[in-house]
């Protein structure tokens, strides 16, 4: 958690940073959804090229991105191993007592590993290249049509922006609480699993108390500044599409067409069921 960079903004100047936030939201949404329809190595190769070009144009260091995925690597490995043992097929590779690993399970777990990595990196790039304020404005603009259905779009966008902003704040608070407990002689690496879980209670309780206190202070500050939602509010920097934004939309359309063409042209080897 102390090394997690997901949800943080990486300040630099790049072509991706200068794009309209609405474009980056649409690109992220389309890319993540497309990952669920990948069925062969050529399709995964195209998805890899897409995210590689996106990272290259964003000027975000690769080590900074990998640092963000490091905190989730155990969750990814657990999911992949579980997939390997649960997906069964006709051709067994390893078979010992109740353990049976098939060729289909290996294919499925490998594709799932790539899918999760692409999904985490792709969704993280949106927050790396977009400030919370710009992300809120873009989301509110994209969903403005829902105001006709009496949906509080501005409030929902503000909640998401505040949640993203609080990720690094709570991470720093977690680090501070852990160091305070270690200074009092608590060793989080000793003992069995149950003892380690018991030692987490002095961390979880103060963390929740701190989060509630911060949210209360934020609510009081917004109320003191007469914040009453998005009704009647104007933007200092209204969002307007530029030429680069339309080019980005065209690239996304070409990406989807290429995926569809690859699916029609190639006969997927080791095709896996829909996950």
C-alpha cells in the first residue's frame, strides 16, 4: 500500500496529458471493455501495442507504472492460479491425486494474467495523466444527458474525484500509523497468520477514524464555502474538443475495427471461454 501509485496524478507535459479528459475517459472505457473480447494471441498483441503506444506518448516512466501494480501482484497471482486449477479440459498436463492441470487451464490462466495486467495499467493511465478536477469535469460533461433523468451527475462525479484524491492521502496515513505502532514495539512479521491479523487491528481502527475525521473536515470546509452542488455553477476552463482529440477518437475506432478484423481473419489457437 505504501508503494501504490494508482489514483495519483503524474505531472508532466505530453500529448496524452493535453488531451481532453472526456477523450481519456472514453479511451479507457473502450480499452477495458475490449479486453473481455480478446480470444487469441494476435488480439492480445494488438492490445499490448495499444497500451505501449499510450504509455510512450504519456511520458509516464514505466517503473512508476510497475510500482503501482506491485501492490496488486499477489491478488493477480492468486486469481491466475485459481483459474488454472478450476478450468478443465480434455488434455491433462499435470495429474496427481486430486490436482489436475489441463492445457486449457494453462491457456486460460495465461490469458487472464495478461488481461488483468492490461486492465490495471490501462485504467491507471487515466489517473496518471488527468488531474482529479479535470476528471470530474470530463465525467460530468459526458454524463450531462442524465440530468434530464434527475440523476445527480455533478455530485456523483465529485464523489469519484474525492475518492481518487483520498487514495494517496490514506496511503500516507497508513504509513504513519504503521511506523507509530512499530515505534511502540509491534512487529508485523512475527507470529502465525492469526497473530498477524490480530496485530492489524491497531492499524485498521485508527485508519478508519482518520478517514471519517478527514471526510467530516472536508464536508465542513465545503459547507463553509457555500457549496451546494452543480446547479448554477460555471466553469473557469470550459472543455472544448481540439484536433488532437478527434484524432484520438479515430485511433480508438481503428483499434476496434482492427480487433474485429483479427477475430475474423485468424482462427484462434487455444481459444478460451468468455470470462
